[in-house]
């Protein structure tokens, strides 16, 4: 029997993933003053212990003013490094590789958490939150900045446009954060260039109305993204891969054709994989693509075929049969599972069992696998909870 591609190892530069199942970066909003907490250890750890090839930790901000909300993670200071190392060491102990997404919220900063309304925070409101959490009130350091003085939507505050010199400095902050990520032991980094955050804002003709070398023409609007990628690559080991997430289509002036051009340029400066998402500039559904199973997979296929770069598909990929078909059809190289992992952290184990590639539960650590193998040996016909109940 030919091994499914989903469970075939994949090499990216000098890094080998044991399978092609990746946990997509998902905001947890559980940090304290940028520091990861036990929640992050548990959250990343449960996926690593579930058999995936790579856990990509959530968007972690490269400077204080880049935080989107009160619970964002940070890597703008060396003090964060040992706290992340604890998580990375646990992930590695499960036989899984560890990645981290680096980001900056730009004009989408200073908001409450989604389940608290996601609305712009006021200085008074932030003071109350800081007091309740017992942390310093650093409102003044949390400045709202963007390519241009244009709000994210009609109800959002107006950001300050970054100066030309500041733009270059922010690009360098991504590189410094990448160096800290490596010091913590991460195996890969992903640049967040999607969903209406700062890098995407520079790409967008709607959010970026600058008249210097970072605005105007498509070439100028791509400049910041490329400088960020160059800065990260310069501070990241040559034998380890760099990912970048793009909103391949944002339905607001940035198109798949634009993304193809950018992806070619990113590949030339050392980006290895494009994580293909969509939307985020406008306050409406994520993209022009109708939402359904695998609705963003065509974006991964387009960049893979037309830009000649490896891609990761993401977006309502729920079932292992679908994930395998995407790989077999050559539409993407990696499969990122997001919210389905929240529902079933053992998605990779479950898929491997159903596909017949894990007969002894060796895909997960023995603290769990040994017991499951013992149960399977005692009752070979056992029907698990992820399968229809007997007689149903």
C-alpha cells in the first residue's frame, strides 16, 4: 500500500516534518503583557501530542504597538525568549516541529478581544482592564500606526501614518523577533502578511495611499513586505524555512494575480512556503470566494502553479479524505488545520488510524499511545468516538 501523502515526511531546507499536517496559527488572546502563559503550553502541547508534523503558534507581535488586543503574544524583547523555549521544548518532546507566526496589527490594534466585542478600546477602558489584570498600563506605548492615516472601518480611530524612516525600522523589528524565535528553539517562522494587518495594509491600494517609495505603484506597495522578508531571512538560519501568510485575494483591490507577482519575489529573497488565506481589509466576509469546505484551496493552487513556490492550504479543511485529495491533486504541499483542531486536537492521530498508517499508535507519545495500543489489542473491533456508533 502506498503511504498517503498526508503522512509522508516533507523536507524544507534542512527541516524535515514527519507529516504534512500543520496546526494553523490561531489567536488565543491569553498572553499577559505579551508573555505566554500555561494556556499556551497546554494549547500548543495538545496538538503536538496529537501527532501533527508542525505546530505554528499564533501571531506574535514584533513591537509593543503592533499588539492587536490585550492578550497578544510578543517577541519585542529578549525577556520573552525563555518563556517560549519552555513551550518549544515540550513540542519537540512530542516529536513535533515548532513554528511561530510574527506579526504587527497596524491600524487594527487597540481593540478588545473578539468575545468581548472586538471594538476599539478607549484609554479609560484599557486602564480598567490593566488594573483588573494587575499589569502595567502602557497605553502611550500602544500607538496606532499604519501606512496611511486611514481607519480600518467607519467606527475605528484614525491611525498615525508611519514616517519613511519608521517603515524601515518596523521591517527590522521583524528580523529581531525572528532571531529571538530561533533563540527560543523554533524550527520555522511565518510572517503574517494577511488579514488586514500591517504588512497587508501596505500591499492594499485601499489602505496604503502613501506617496513615498512605499506607496503608489504595485512595486512600491510590495516593498515593505519584501523588506520584512529580507530582514527575517537575514536573521534566520539559512538551513531552516521561512513561511509567509498572504491574503491571496482580499476582494478590495489586491488580487491573486498580485499575489503571484509578490510570491515570485518572496521566493527570490528566501521565503519557502506561502500560507494561502484571504480577506481582511474590508469589514465583511473574508474574501470573494463563497465559504465552504476548502474554499481557499484554489488560492494555494494558483500560487503553486503560477509562482512556482510551495504552498500551504488552509480554510475549512475538515476531513482527512479531502486533505489527502488536495495533496494528491497537486493543489498544495502542506495542509493547515485550524478550528477543526480546536474541536479535535487528535485530528492527526485520528486521520492516520483511518488511513491505515498508524497501526500501533506510535504517532503520539507513549504516555498516551501505549494505553491506546493496549486497549486496541484487548478489543480489536473497538469503534472509537470519531466513528459512527455500532448499529447506528
